[in-house]
C-alpha cells in the first residue's frame, strides 16, 4: 500500500528543490540578458549540482509512486484525509515546473536572438539600422566600417 505521508513529505522536498531551481534559472536568465559571461561561467558548477539533485529526486519519485499511475491518478484514489494535501502539492509542483520551463524558453529565445545578431554582424549584413533623421542607413553592419579601414 502507498505510504501517503511519506509521499507528501517527498513532494514537500521536491517542490522546495524546484523553487531553488527556479531561483537559479531566473538568475541565469538575468546573466544571459546582461551578457555576463563571467557570471554564467561561475554558474556551471551549481547548475550541474542542481541537475544531479533533480535526477536523484526523479529516481526517488519513481521508487515511491506506482509506475503505472500518474500523480493525478494517485490523488484520485487517495483516502479523503490526504486528497487536499496531495492536490495542493500537485498544483505547487506543476506551477514550479511550468515556470522553470517558461524561464528556460525565455533564455533560449534571448540566446537565439543574440546569436542571430552576432551572425549578422559577422557576415556584415544589414540589420535595419536608421540614421538620426529616421531614414534607413546604408551601413552594412558592424564590420562594414572596419573593412574600409583595413
């Protein structure tokens, strides 16, 4: 039989971990947005530790929960005295996981845009720049002016 109190305690720890992961990912997104490469470099060890901890939690979750049942199914079958508590943990964990995913998606978007900008600059292609009067500039990007001097 499923030990519901043990499951509740586990999910309290798991939610706490996801909140820590959320704080880390939020900080990492800030570092990405600010182009703080040194700060990002300093995050690598902490990120690896968080990933390893996440993997350990997942392994423990698989040991605690029946393999053929989802968390939602376990809540549906739980004794009445555990249902509300399990539902609250489910909602908290779902929100934390979704927020981590949203932040990771935002970081991916920022990185993609920064890489596209760098690629355009490296290729000397125009990126719709304008002069002081609001007219399109004839500049071919960052390296166009450098080519003239070389």
